[in-house]
């Protein structure tokens, strides 16, 4: 574990990767480096680990190891960065989606409902658009659509309308100002939950989180040989649904595509079932409570041209 971020489902992640000592592995969500350090522990002298993180704060956790390379970039550009490193194929990949504990705990980042902070929520602080821009610029109808799509809020329109009314007199600049604007429309018995859901929806939009995950998943068939494994840790149903559907059908929605002989055009198979944190881990790290881990293995697909 690290102070920056406790690696979730660490043991299950390492087991799921089935690491070859001399293989090439990728950790697309480096964070505090907890998962990466455990992967390095399993690698031999000629093994290699490439890690990605778009948050500048994570770069302070760089690992001094000749087998390790930390790329300061979003993992949506996985293939391009691997090619810059002269890597065409990898033996495994780990993706721990969502927001790190460090990002939640840094008050000035604006991810948490607990702190009064500027409305930011950018994982990559060099991005132009932040949460304040979304709250200010989206129409009431677009905000309502956002709250339905990314938070499944039954009172989405009422919440969006409350923001519209509040911003008509004063701009909404901070997390507490956003919370205050929402109060008239919040369902009181679920206040904390609904506030968290609104923040989640805005954060997903700011960082284009689901689009980035889709982009990553669509690249995997091209960078992984048969037998290579990918481990995915998701924290809400939107992420997990993308991963589950992709493993099942190499698509994000609809039925599995088949050729005219009825053979499925799929590139992965699932390995084991869904794993969740143990009771001990939940005691050590309450933020792991919603985590779900899935493992996929690249298979040979005779019916798809990659």
C-alpha cells in the first residue's frame, strides 16, 4: 500500500495477470504505483513494465528501476505510445479505473463533496474544460440528460433546473456553491448519495471517462497476442458494463457479431468470475467497497482480421 493510493484488489490483480517473468506488461493507471511495484516484483531481469498516468501528481511516485517506464499521458493513446517505445505486443495489462484516493483527498481538485474547493474535477489539469464550465455552459436539458446517463438519477431534471435557477443570479464557482444550488431538488433521505451521483456525472463528462475506456478496450486486440491477459477494476456500473460486454462480444452493446457461418468474432474470453474485495480489504480501505475485478484473456480469432 502507498500513502498516495491504496492499490485495490492487489493480490487478485497479480494473480489475474498470470505474469511471465520475462514478459512486457502495462499498467495504464499508475497512480501511487502500488500495482506497478507488485508487478515489478514478479518480473525477471529482462521483464518490462510500462505505466501511464495523466495526472502530474502521480509522476512524483516514479519508480527507479531500469525495467520501468512511466509515460505522462492518457491511456487512450496506448498504441501510439507503445510504438514510440518500440513495443508492438504486450503480455498483460492492468486498468484500475476511476478516481484515486489522492485525487479525492486533495481538496483543491474539486472531486469531493466534503471540501469547499474550486469546481475543477480534471484528472489531467492541463485540459481546458473543467467542472465549472460544464455547470455554467450546459443547458438545463443537457444537464438533466447528463444526470440520467451517468448517474441514473430519477430527479435529474429537477436537479438540473435547480442549477439553472441558481446560476441565473450568481455564477457557481465552487463545490459548496454547487451543493447549495442543488439543495432545493435533493431527495433528503438520499442527500449524500445524490450529491455524490451528481459529482460523478459531472466528473465523467469533464474527463470523458467512458469514451476513454472504450478507446482503450478497442486497442487491446491489436497489442495483445493470444494468451495475454487484461485485468480491469471498475467502480460503477457504467464502467463495468463496458468491460463485461467487451469481454463477452468484443462490442459495447448488442449481440455478438458472427460471420456467415455463425462463428463469433470475438477476441477475448473471460477468466473466472467477477471478484470483489475481501472483508479484510474493506476494513483496510472502505473506498474499495464498490470495486469489481474482471479478467480477460486474448484468444486467437480466425474470423477477424486485426
